[in-house]
């Protein structure tokens, strides 16, 4: 039964990404990196990502003139979506890397996943932040954009990984006598849940960063 539920959840996530992507092709975002962010969000947020994209994401389309009446909560939601998508991509890329290489740390594949995924999530997170910051501040140079990206993303990324890694630890040690393998739909369904929890734990961090002026509300 769990396998069936997993396939359904994954199918809904992929379908949501495709629906968002089709509309983005017709209505590209003003901030180029958001053309990547929204489809990634579709994978783990499913129908909620579609709803939030049409409600808030389309406001930032190049060829649509829609009045922006969003409150601060919605703007921080988009900032968190931007951060979470970079983390999600890094985490998702890290899984097959560990599986293919067979690396272990202290005899544990879980700790290896944590290490590799954190490094890749951090790199992708900084990259996503860079492509949000640099186009708006080209006059200040690349190094300024990188430093600002690190300041803007480090705390929120750690907050994201706390939620994600915490859930995967529960999956590994408590929910299953034999943890699901990365080759199964169940594993990726657990990852979907992990991404949602990571988003929830990083939202307060992004709110604080915006409030302190270390990050711009999007």
C-alpha cells in the first residue's frame, strides 16, 4: 500500500512541475532563476505549488501586468521557495551520487547522505542566491554578489536541512526495520515529505533574515 501511495504522490509532484513549467514557458519570470525554482517546488509541494504559483508567482511574469497586493508573509514564502529549491536540487543530486559511489561514513550510508547532500545543497543554494542577487547589483561585481549570497543563504539552508535531515533520521531509525533504498518510490516519497518539512523549518529563518535586512523579500 505504501508503494502505491508513494507512486501516486510522486506522480502528482511530477505532474505539478510540468503544469507550472508549461505556464512559465508562456510567461517567463522577470527573475530568471525563478523559472527553475517554481517547477522544483512543484515536485515536493504538488498542487499547493500550483496554487501558490498562480496566486503569487505569476505576479512576477515578464509579459503579465498584474497588481502585486501580496503581504509580507507571501513575499517571505517566495524567498523561502527560492532557498528551498536550491537545497532540494542539491539533496536530490546527492542521493544517486552516494548510491553509485557506495561511500559510507562511520559505516553509515545515512551520514554519508547527510554530508554529501549538505555540501551540494549549500553549493546549489549559493548558486541560486547568486543568480537572484547579481543581476540586480552587477555594478558591485561578482565577489559582492557571492558574499551577499552566502550571508543570505547560510542560515536558511541550515534551517532547511534540520527539517529534512531530522525527518530522514526518523525514516531511517524509527519508521522502517529496513530503510527504503534510493531505487524505490517509497524512498523518494519520504524525500518529498522531507522537503516539505525543510521548507517549514526554513520559513522562520527566512523571515528573520528579511527582517534583519540580510535577505530581500521576493
